């Protein structure tokens, strides 16, 4: 995964502390699917979209898009490995994900 669950789709970079940061993960995901389709995916007996950590979250986010791109006669499955991020209170009483700095 690109670290942002293949979700970015900005055409122009954003400046962060004077450095350009690109958010184009969805374009990467689309290019990978294009590559797979042009290299034999259309002949597969099944397809599995999987990822771990933020890639696992990407599995949840993009499985429907992947399904729509793969020929309909091919069964498509998703397997997210540790792609669930709990937004709950930690032992210090702070929200685990949203209060981090």
C-alpha cells in the first residue's frame, strides 16, 4: 500500500514544510488493476484483493471498485489482514487514533 490506503487523488502536490507531498494513491491502485488486466487477469479463475495494515483498510475501501473492473465471470474475494483501526479510548483516556499528534 502507499501508506494512505490508496485513497489520494489530488492532481497537484501539497506543500508540507516546504516539501511537495503527492496524494495519488487511487491513481496507483487504478494503474495496478490496469496492469493486471492487461497481463492476464481476465483469464483468472478467481481474484483476491488483499492487504495488511493500511493495505488491509484499502481492501475494505476498494473491493467494490476492484469488483467493477474485473470481468463479471470471475469470482472476486477480499481478505483484509489487520485493516481495522479502532477509534476508542486508550489507557490514558485519549482517543487512540484521533488524539494522536
